């Protein structure tokens, strides 16, 4: 009889330990879910920042293109005006 009682107590302790382990696993899983959500949120933010940076770079590239085209027109005009002003001064 004592042997049966000891076996029963041992089985109850094993079950209690397994329940504690399961609870620990649940807590660990919940923590991993939270970390995953945080990582996903950070990834989405980084993705939005990258998209915004790409749009800014595209805008910058178009502005530089327009500035280069304007310089092709403006520099000869400035050069002509300087030559004309020099001619007026030394005339």
C-alpha cells in the first residue's frame, strides 16, 4: 500500500512539474509573439522610411536634371552679358 501511495505521489509531482513546464512554455511563447510583433512593426517602419527616402531621391534627381538643363541656357547668357559689359567698359 505504501508503495502504491508513493507511486501516486510521484506521479502527482511529475504532473505538477509538467504543468509548471507547460506554463513556462506558454509564457515563453507569449514573449516570442510580442517580440515578433515588435520586429514586424519595426520592419514596417523601416520599409516606410526606405520608400520615403526613395521618393526623395527621385525628386532630387529630377531637380538636378532640371538644374543642369537650366545651366545650359543660363551660363551662355551670363557669359554673353559679361562680354557685353566688358565691351561697354573698354569702348
